[in-house]
């Protein structure tokens, strides 16, 4: 049950993208808003700009527990730990907890499409948006992909397909499921904050309120999806291996069992395109294309339009993004790779010799498979940041033949990679760790890497 916003004493915890969206939404509806964030004002300029013209109080650089005593409801941004004293005090007072995504799910008049997963959700969401645009289907793309939700409610009609990338923490307070939900995969992640059971339960939460009239797109190849996810909805599977799925890869070509308009009549099999035509590296991106094709097909996009959108897809920044090629070396920004699983996908995407940059803040995830793959495929591995010593030690113990260079930060790591790289190599920033030891998000880390690469490669060839 949503509160009456007019006159509500609303405490917004976290003043990033979601927090700013909440502040503007609440202020426009007459709430008395206080926002709190641990970051100082100098690191929140974008949020101030997004809330220009709004009247609110800001408590920055601290999150004192007594703020809860003057609130009627708490609005929590994703990523804010729920055990901080401020939120413990709010729970003791019995205050209702709300969040941006939960509010949007309840208020959105359009056709909700939610896409989550441990990896691949941003690329899949972006692909769906490109497919719907090519097909002329009215749509919006947003959520965790970086576009605010609540500020766009007035532009959404019942005919609008609202395609949202949704992270596990955005699902904490939701009490509604999208009519069309997609889970790309469920692999170990964020075990520094959640147990495996808690993490998988959050992914499951996207499906918990679905009905038999809804659709769920699931990964037939993913053990955790098969064993841990359940839904009342009609399930459409994608697979890189099984022709029994609804979208699958066979003999290097992608196929789709297309749903006829309005779901009437038998499904027809359409050959979409060759995997070689997909302008994204790696088998994981073939899986992302198959998942997106099922979502777009469920929303009425024709198979030929889906295939054309894939062929023209430019990729997503910070995901195996080629920064440049200079002096015979290709430089790739894969800053999104905040887990060993993602970095493994990056390693497998290339046949060329690799110089791999690993580092940041680790999440207490297993490293053995990553170490083995890096030892087998990399010419050199450069570690950096808070987790640098841990990663370097793991590599020296588990892959003694690979050259390991330990550095302090990304700038030093990029310079060391330039020294180690030879003509024909691919240098990949695919850190296997979060950015939070040095950057507010992986995008800023990737942007810094781009700048460092361009600065280094402007020098004459050695």
C-alpha cells in the first residue's frame, strides 16, 4: 500500500541516480524530503543538477541514526547496506521501507518487462531496446541501465513496453512481478553482502508474483536457473546447446520459435542469423542475443527485424569495448567485469594472446577457475588496487608460469600493460572485482582506463 505523498516526511537514503530520481518525484508530489548520503557534496554534483528547483534538506558526509526519528517513511537506494545504524533505527520505529523500483513497478501504466541476471542483463536489455526500436514497438528502456524511472512516468501509456534492467538489490522491496520477466543466469556474485541462498532468492523475487498469463524467459543451460527458479508464468527457454529450447544455437546459427501475433496458432521456427554475424565477441553474447530475441518476440517484434537489429547493434560501453588499436595491440575496456565469472567470459572471447588487468575490491568469490584460465591464456597479468596483492598471490600459487606484475592503481597497471604487450596482443581491463576501492562505479573506472590508454598510445611506437 503506497503512502499519501503530500505532506509525507520522506527520508531518502542514498543520493545517487536512484536517490535523485526519488527526491524529485517526492518533492513534486508535496512530500517534505530529507536526503542523506555518506559522500560529500563535491561527489554529488550530478544529483544536485537532477534535483534543481526542488526543495529538500540534505545531510551529506554522514548518515546519523536520529534522522529516522523525524521521518514517516524511508526510501532506500540500491546498494545501501540495510544494517547501517540509520536503517536499524528506522526498523525499530516500524517505518515503512520503499525503493525506486518498487514504486515504479506499482505506478507504471505500461507493459512491464524486467531483465535481471548475474551477467548479461545490460547487454540483453540494450538489445531488446534496439529490436523494439527497429520493429516500431512503443517502448522505454531504463532501470539499472542508468536512466531514471519515476521522472518518465507521465510519458508512459498502457501500450508502452517498459524494458528495465533490474539488479538484485533493486528487487529487495518489490511486491509485484513484470508481466514479462527474463533471468539471463544466476552465478555466484555479491557474496560479500549476501549468502548464496539470499542472492538466488533475490533473483527469484523477479518471478514471485507472476501469473499463468505472464511470460518468463529463462536460461536452459544455467544449472542454478534450472534448479532454483520457479514461476507460475509460461516459460520460454534459450540455449546454446539444446534444440528443444525456444531460442537456440545449432551449427553456428541462431534459431527462434516465434510466437504468432496475439499468441494464436502454432509457433513457427525462424532462422535468425549466423553467430558470426553478431557484432559482439564471446559465446555469452550469443546467449544474450537469444534471450533478447525471445523477449522482443514476446512483445511482437518480427524475426527478420530482430535479426537486423542484432547485425546493427553497436555494443554497450565498458563491455568488451574496443578502445583503440595501435602499434598492433588492441585495447579493450571490460570494466563491467566485477566478478571472476565475467572475466572468464572475456578471456574466452579472444583467441589472441592476452595481457589481462585484474584488480579493485574483491567480493569473496572463488578464484581458482579464473587463475587457471589466466595462467593458460595470458602472456601477462597486471594486478592493481585493493585486491591486487590477493590476486597476485593467487596467480603466483596457481599459475606459476604466467608473468605477474603487481601495481598500485589503474594508471600504473595500464602503463605496465603497455610495457608487457607485444604486437598481436589484446590488452583487456576485465578486473574481476568491483571498482569501489577507487571509483564510485565501474563506468568511471572504464572512462579512466579509456583516457589512460589514449594518453599512453599517443607516444611514438617503441
